[in-house]
């Protein structure tokens, strides 16, 4: 038997071209075999992949696993391009950190608490009228523009970019700059050097903004962090790193959900009709949760290192081993969600793991929910004839990115 035959399957896996909304078939097959299995990464690591919904939630809330990339066994997200000729191709020097996302408590909790308030449920709800105006303005501009048009550039990308820019205090005029660098950072097929260059660009940019707000603070999140810097609670570099994390996460994920969710609804017109015909906020909220479950656009897995021996799904996992939680297939676990491959906007999908689980659960989930609720309850009513211009087979899907979606999506009305 050859080494290739004995080596665990590679992760992440490829989606099927004809099933763009579903997790990869080989991932589904692994889940059917059992809730945990070994997989192979580009750098040669063979961490455990957890596919069962219940087990994923247990692991994500267990203090015996670490989010720190420096922990022994952490399953890094390197790709084949980083290991040409079998040697790591990462440039010299330490990669800038992305805020607190790759830290453990208590440091993770200390930094996260500094930015929790602006993303609280009540604060996010208070932004609903402003978000509604942003959505209506984007639709007005789209209707006044060329037909057909690209929904990504005209609608899906500007809305969350505007929302997070206003919240952070980042000039929206710089959106081309931060969107392009973010696109590089989440791309799985660029080199480590290119990703680090993108991260450095955004870090320098946010550091400069922090410096500007030290001189002239405003009523925004970055200005709030400046107050923490001046009080000696964090460094200026930490404030900039937190800004990078929130800026990337605040627009990349929601933009892809808007476009991909609309495409999924085009393919399921009976489900789109539910949103077009309903004025009930509860119906819209339920629909958003189901779309989050069904699409789950982050498909590179949530990664952890095991700090002490523990049992996961009946399997002994030892300290120093890596674990990946494939939440996209967890959201398709038939034991939790019957008939999971069907999009059903009337389903109660609130327990999905699209935002993760445990202490690292997505900070901005309340804001994302409000944005998606406003978008999905407005767009199809205001443009009831909205339709895909062309074939779904011709769309450029983001198979090369950690955040899944479409690069372009021509629509007409």
C-alpha cells in the first residue's frame, strides 16, 4: 500500500461544481462515516476533523482546547503554495496578529471586552434605521444605474463596508484599499508573502487612523480604543490589530452572505416568495438563521490545539494534537437538522454554528443579523423582478477563499 493510499484525505476539500451551496461531497462522506476522523493539511499535519454538530459545540466550549497558533499541534491554515518544493515559503519575520481572535483567555477576554459594547444586541438594533437607509440608497443607485449590473459591486459589498466603516470610524472613501487587501488576506491560493503584505498594509493603515484619532477623537469604536491606549490598558499596536480584525470580519462575511443568499433564493423561488410576501419581522429573522445555516460561508474550519488529553466523540485526542471543527458540515448534520440539504426558511435553525460557539463566538453576529434582516426583507420587495442575468454555471465562485461566495453576480430586473 502506498503512502498516498494510507494518508488521510486532504483538508479543506473541494465543493462539487454542480452543488455550489453544499459542503464538499467528501466532507459529507466523512460525516456519514463518523463524527471524527483524521485529515491531512498542506504542511503535512494530520489533525482531527470533527464533523458532528453536538461534538463541535462541546469542543468549541471546552477550555482544554486553544485558539493560540503558538500552541503545540495547532493546525495552521497554510496552503500548498506556502510549501513549494516541500519547504515553507513564508517570509522572514513574525506575521502580524489579527486582533484577539487567535488568543486564549484571559488575554482574549480582556481585549474582546473592550469592543463588546458597540456590537451588543441593543446597540445593533439601534443601528437598524441607519442600515435601512444604507440599503435603500444602494437600491436607489442600482435602479438608476445600468441594467444588468453586478450585485456584488453595486449592493452586497458596499452595504456592510459602509456599516462597519461608520461604526469603526474608517473613511468609506478608502473602501477600495481595504476591500482589495482583505480579499488577498482571505485568499487560500496566494503566497504567504502576499497575505502578509496585505496584512501589513491594513495594519499600517489602521495604525495611522489610530494616530489621527489620538489628535482628533470622534464618536466611533477606534476613538474608544484610543481612550484605552491613553489609559495604558492596551498599546497602540493592539488597537490597530483589533481594528484590522473588525474591519475585515465586518464586511467580508456579510457581503458574501448577501450575494450568496440571494443566489440561493434565486434557485429556490418558493423560498424567496416567503421573504417577498411577508411583513413579519419574526419570519424574516427565522429566514436569516436558515440561510446562515444552509450556506455557512466560512469553510476553512475553526481550528484548535488540544492542551490536555481529552475524549472527542469517543476518540482519545492527545495533548499537542490539532482539531478542526468543520462547522459547514456541522450545520448539515441530519441528527440536528432533519433534511439538512433543503433550504427551508420556515425551519427553526437558531442553534446553527455559523457564528461558532463558546467564548470565541462571532463578536459581530448581532450586527450581521440586523444587516441581513434589512437586506433580505427589502431587496426582493423593492425589486420584485430581480433575477440572475445568465446561468449559475457561469458564475465565478470563491473556491479559492476562506470566505465562500461569488466574485461577481450579474442581475437584471
